[in-house]
C-alpha cells in the first residue's frame, strides 16, 4: 500500500550532506592510486602437467593461467617435438626455456605479451658507423583507445609482431630507410619510414575505415557481451567518434540523434511525454482528463536505460566523455532478457575501463558552446504601427463602454485604449489622440526585449581523465565540470562529476570490478519575465535614465479599481516587470551516487559465476522564495485582506512582511542484486560454439518526496509566521477584497506533505546461443518478472517473456565464400515477447491512499483510496517479429543492415469501466491493443579513396506506423468538438490529429464546415465524431540521419543532417475573434494574420480568417470559430530536414606531439543547427512547435558554434 500523507509539524528541515567532501576524498584516493599504479607486479608462476603434448598446448595452458598472449609464426614450431613436463609453481621464463630447448627460437616478454623470434644462426655483421635503431611505440585509434593485437611488419622481411594489451610494441635492429607497415582490422593501414634519428617513443594513430564502422564485432545487452555474428537480434550502435564530437548538449541521448536507425529523438514540445522512442510507441498511459485525450504517466514511456549493467532513471548524470560504447536493443531477442521493462526498447551504455599497460595516461577534453540569444522575431506578432491600426479598427465603446471597462476588476486598460476612450469621451481632441497614437506607433521594444530579458546562452565542459594499471589492478578515473548558462538572466546550472572505475584480479580465476560515480548538480533561477504576447509592441521596460518602467495595467486591475483597492488595503499594487526578476528565486542541490560491484569467478573451463550488486541513491534539496514585494505575493495578500472601506483598518489573514518560502526535497534509492552462471565453450576447432546464461535478480526502487511551505519567512532570522491552516483551507475567509474561491478566499493545505512510492521486482532469466560451423546460429531467452506493481492474481504475476531467433551466415557457405561481389551476407529472424510495467504510484497490488483535507473530519483531514487495487492488472506485453539482413559488398565499399518488424502490444493500461456497486465508476486496468509496423536501414559507403583522402557516408533511415487496434475506455465521446482533442482513438494511430473540413467563410465572415452528409454549416455544437476528419499523426513516420565524413591527412570534416518526415502539426492561428474581456482579447499583441481577417462583405472571396465580432454573446451564438482554428487548413506538414552539425578537426602531427610530449592533440570547431528545410510555408520550425495545440515556442540553441580541444599525455 502506498501512503500520501501530511504532517502538521511546520516546516520540514532538511540538512543535505556535503557532496564536495565526498568528491575531495575520492579525488585524493584517485591521486594516490595514480601515483602507485606504475609499480610493477611480481613475476608469474604456473603449474603444468602434460605428457607427449605439442608445445602449443603448453602455451595455451600458460595463457589460461596467466592471461599472457603469445605472438609467433606457425613455422617457428613446425619442427618442435612432443614434450612431457610436470612442474608446480615454476616461473614462466623457466618453463619457456624448457619448452624451447633445442629449438632455434628466442623470446621476449613485455607486460603480458610473449613474442617469439627465430634465432640468427650466423650473426649479421654490424656496421658500427650506423648503430641499429630500436623502435618503440604505441598504437591507438582516433580517440586514444589502445589497439591490442595490431600488427607491425618490417616491409623487407616476413617477420610480424603484435601490440600488447596497451597497444605498445618494440621493434629492434632497424636501419635507416626501413619501412614498417602497421595494420589492424577495420582501420586504415599506415606505413612509416625509419629515419637515421633515434626514436625514443612513437605514437601512431590509426583511422577507422568508415566502410567497416557498421561491422561491429561485439554488442552488449547489459548482461553479457555477445559476438554480433552469433546473435540474431536487432542491435543498433552509433559511431562513437561522432558522439564525442557533438557538443551542443551534454545529454548522451541528444547526441545520438540521427545516428541509430529506429531511435527517434523528438524535441518538439508536443513530444514531452515521449521524447525518446525506439521503434515507435508501445504504450499510451492512463487517461487523466476524461474525454479529452489527456494522458498521464500511467506507464513508463521511455526506453529502459542500462548503464554498466544496472537500470537507471536519470540518464543526465552520465558524462558522454566517460562512455565507451552504446548499444540500442530493438527486437525481442535483443531486449527480452530485460523482461517486463523492455517493450519500449533498451539503451545499454558501458563506461570506459582502465588500461593494463602500467603507464599512467592523462586526457583532457574541453569545449565551449556559444548559443547566443533566442530569436525574438520568431513569433508572428505585429509591429507597433500595425497593432495600433488594428486596435483602432476593432475599438467598440458602445459594446464595451468606459464605465463597464473601468468597473470590471480583472481587466487592466493599456495606454492605447485609454487614448481611444478619452477621444471618444471628448477629454482629448482628435488631433491630440492622433499625436499620442503616432508616438506609440513609433516605438519598437524588440531591442529592449533582447537586451534586458535575455542573455547569451553558453554551455561549457571540461573533463580530465586518468587511466593506468597492470594485469592485477587497473583503473579509469575522471573529473568533469559542466556549466550551462541559460538565455534567461540569472539562470544557470553547475555540474560536478567524479567517476572512478577499478578492476582487480585476485589471481587468474577471480576478478572484481567496482564503479563509483558521484554527480552534484547546482541549479539557480530567478523569476523569469517572458516576452510573450501579453506585452504590447510599444511597451518599453526601461527609460533613457536607466529607471525600470511601471506598467500597472499589466497587473490585471483597472486604474480606478487598483486605486480603490490600494487605499482600502494599504497594499501597493503597482507592477514593474524588470523589478520582478529580483523578487524571487528557485534553486536546487542534487546529489546522485552510483555504486556497482561486479564479481566474476571462473569455476572451470567455460563456466563462470558473475554477480552484480548495485546501489544507486539520489537526493535533491530544492527551495524557492517569493518576496512579499513581488506582484503575485501582494495580490495573494489582497485576496486574504478584509477592508470594507478606505477608512477602516484592514485585517490581514496572511503575513505582510517576509515572503513565501517553499522546499521540495526528494530522496530515492535503488538496489539491485543479480547472480548468474555463464557458460561459454567451443569444440572441434570452433565448429560448435555454445553460450548459456541463467540467473536471478532482485530490485527495489524507493522514493520519498517532502514538500513544505511557510509564509512570512524572514531570510536573515530564518523565522516564519504560524497560520491557522485548518481554517484557511476548510472554511476560508469571508468578506475579502477579492475572493479567490466563490465568495470566500481559501488557502490550499500545502504547508507540508510527503509522498512515498516503492516498486519491487523479482526476476528469473535464462539466455542461450548455439552456433554450428560458424554459419548457423540459434538464440533463445526466457524471463519471468514478479512485482508489486501487478495484480495479486497468479495470472497477472506468472507471465513469462521469451524469445527465439535464428541466423544464417550465407557468406560462409561454399557457394558464396569466393564471391567477388558479396563479402558478407547474413539472414536473421526473431520472434518473442517483452513487457512494460505500470509506473510507481499509478497502480499497485494494493490500494493507493492519499490525503483528503476537510473541516468535517477529525484534525481537518483523512485518507481516501485514490487508486483501488486491481487483482488482475498485468503489465503491457509486446510481441515482436523481426526479419533482418546484414551485408557488405565490393570489398566492403558498401555495407549495412536492413530490418523489417511487426510489433503487437496487448493489455494497454488505462481507465476501464467497473461495476458501480464497488464505489468506483472506473479503475486502472488493461484496456486495449496497439500495433507497430516498420523497417530500418543502416547503410555505410566508401565513396572515394585516393591517397590520404577519404570520403564516406553513413545513412540511417527508419519507418514506423502504429495503430490503436482496440480500446475499452471508461470515457467515450460522440461529440465532434471533443474528438478534436483526442489523441488515442480506436482504428487510428497514436497522437492522431483530427480536424473539421473547412469550407471558408460566409458573407458575415463566419467559418463554415462540411458535415459527413455533405451539409455545409456554421452552427455551433452540431458536429458528431463522424463529422471530423483524420489528418495524420504528430509522430514522424520516417526518421533518420545522413552523415558525410571527409578525411585528408590530419584533417577531418563531418556533416550530420537529421530528418523527420510524414507527420503533421497544427499551426499557430489567430485567436482574437471577439471582445470578451474575460478572455483577455484586449490584452497583448495581435497575431500578424489578424490584419487579414474578414472585414466587409466580399472579403470571404480572398480570406478564410473569421471576422471580429465585438459582442461575445453574438459571436458564440451564431458561429463556432473553432471551425477555423481546428479546421484542416490549419493542419500542416511537420516534415523537416535540419543540418544538425558540421565539425572540423585537426590533429597535430607527430613531430609537434613529440616536442610537447603528448600522444594526441586535436583541435575542433563545430557549428550546430545552422540550416533548416521545412515543408510548411509559415516559417515554423517543427522542433519548436506544440504540434497538438498549435502553439509556438521560442527557438533556442540554434546556429550555435563550438570550439574544443582533446589532448592526451
């Protein structure tokens, strides 16, 4: 049972821990580790007992016991005889001497790599005038990752050596002019000429062959690392070098936009509930506004985020520079191992690990992203002259006489209307009015808005990482600082992050992995003054002398009413927008700690035990303060002031000093215990390969939220005023100047509250893969989840998820193995079931209770069942069938993957009708089915390869279309105007847009529509659901990205474009059609299209914008202006293509790096969001449009530029 309760103990004090102390301690620990990491380990000993065995068998045994790698040519051991050796705890050197006795072989051990070479029978004469050259170095990729096993070949000989686990090598006995060839699978081969100078150490960077980037050798599902060639699942992996370069956001998900087919990053305001989608929408959530299609968070809409094997909720705590690998699990075989939380897809992130080369390495990465100020000209408002002209055209003093306007308490009168009324009443002449109006028309406030209400947005990050270790201990540690300065003055966020990953080896069979991650985020915000349509285009905010200007008419009170209220209450009711910035603040301090311990024990050949134990905790201390000087606080005080006349003494029921202080503190913790057995083995020279995994998992998520609020708070003395909340929140105060609740004023009972939620999972799972002859693979998985979020019935709890998959690598068949056209070709097919659980606090195995305030109850409050339990409530289940093709051709010039899928989701969660005798008309239950069908293509091509110039292209494109197959809802509608607001309707896609068939205007300027029977009407409230048309969905049907990469020498240029196609949106249309002051139609600027409205008979031939009718009753009774606003003419295409970023980087040449004693220094510049193609003609950027409601939002982060550096030492 969940309990939402409130304690009447006053303000809740909260003392947060000091996160910087933890960071300082961790930093000191990291420094100590770094100072000692170069200490070498003790010599290895081995035990061997073999009879009549080849030397290679002994070498394999040594490798098994010590982890040492051996590099040698097979020809070296072809003459070796069978040997018999029995020894215990013997040094490796001694054992190798025995094995190689009598053979013309010598060896060298460096770190954990053993290199065999043939002995020279006759020493070559040495030219002492030119001493031999010994070349030492390290080989890495473009981001500094060591390439273990890269080959180094001296071009004049067949001898080949390999790099060790740290990418290092030693090549002796070279002479000037020798050419060495460095190669590694998937990377461009390099040749280096040896000169006569002495080489101390050479850093060699190999660039990836872009046409091989999609051929990822391994993928991770969060439980295990799989060879991609053995898995039939649908996985998506981005090119990580592109992810690292993107600097417009520190959110790792935003950096994935357009890089993974099937992954949709929707930044539109209308996608706030589901900004991240993997293969479409598989859940709709519970309906919280009956009949209007407004849905809450009844289910989790986001993919499951798994970081280092543990699910997390807040992906923003991950530093992209700490990420080593990202895998998107898309079909059932890939994701079903995560059970009832995998239906929305799974995004697996693995962070970087330490190196074992023994050398300490430091990396510094920093960037500065300049975003500038938002485009204040984006809104389609009028300039001052057009505004005054149109305001004068609709001025109607007979419908709204001066007396009624000034007597109305909730409508201020702006300067231009005062001039209109004064001229009409004869107070000023027509000439004086024209002069005053011309003066207002000449003012343009856009410059002041940009200078005073907005600031330059700036994002910066600095990350310092240290890595090192040996075969017994290795580590990766990083410290990062991120500052995000908003375009709103005074708003900023500072994030401090410390990450430490340590790996321990307690012998050859036991390994430990410990991840400690601390993130401290400090946020500050002032009270914003947003330049929206409330402001008139002639309003200035500051005069020439620097004084902030007063705008009392913006405070919703007319002058006469305001003066009367001020005299009676003694409360200043003036409104100065710029002063409001300093009368309040909101700030928060968030600390997140992520601890993960992994244990791996090798039991015997092929069988190992793995344990994962995670504890994630987070705490947020938030506070806000609004001074009594702020307009909102003064207005609230007015609502709780009794003052019948100006001569009477006012009675204040709220404090008149201090301010309102509120806290919002939350804590959450998640612990995970996972134990599993993993078996991997192969037989007959890998003809049979078997991988089996089985285990159990327990997880609990516990969250507590405390809120408090006090009034009359003194920030210096930290005192507050005690109030009679029970009276103020139940019976209220009568006789106040402005009642806020009918004829009384009531204060919500929010001085303290606490909400708690707990979700628990117990799971059992298994996963297996078998491959025969490296050509035929089958995969299977099984998992069963039990949770307190499901119903108590066994039918609801005992529902397993499972998957089956098969893969056939045709290119390994004899009939294709020699093909010059096809290099690789594989067919995949999978089928399986995954699920999605209800959100905590929405539904549970037991009743959910909430607090209910009432003066009729003891102590003024009681408890009620806010969500009754449903014993048969089950998680949403999704069945997925997937067919895929992996291919590469023309010597891997073209490579890619193609997938087709069909997803069927059943048991959608929502409100369903129930027997009224239970006391409830509806409960949360399983109400419907949803279908998703689509396809994905990832294509990589090498377009041009000439010398040191490379041009390659990556195309990712996906298609998805869904349909709500069935819905059993407690709320149904037959009215057409309600259907307009519904997003989920049976037989249509999710997030559908419905509209009237607009038929233009009649001769009175009223909008007309066509009904289903062909009738054309303008009468309001006559439509049914059959009279509205489906126009499309706000979710893109086609999504993807196109990347072009150019390499030339030390330069690299990349251009990334993203596209979303096939969806629609409502455009922002004029909303001013009547002069009803309760709808604030006299308040604020006009939409620019208002000037094109119908004005006289005959205009209906040239415009479809309805007329303005001053009298609201006349307007509402004769027409429905929604026939225009919600007409099909205002539903437009939301398709767009945006050039997301262009990056240019330069890597310093090796001779400069040598002088700077650096391994790598790369400088980069980037411009983001600089070009937009859109399918609409209204200048609307779909990424900043509420597609459902047709509301424009301010574009931010556009046309930004970044400078950055990446240095490694």
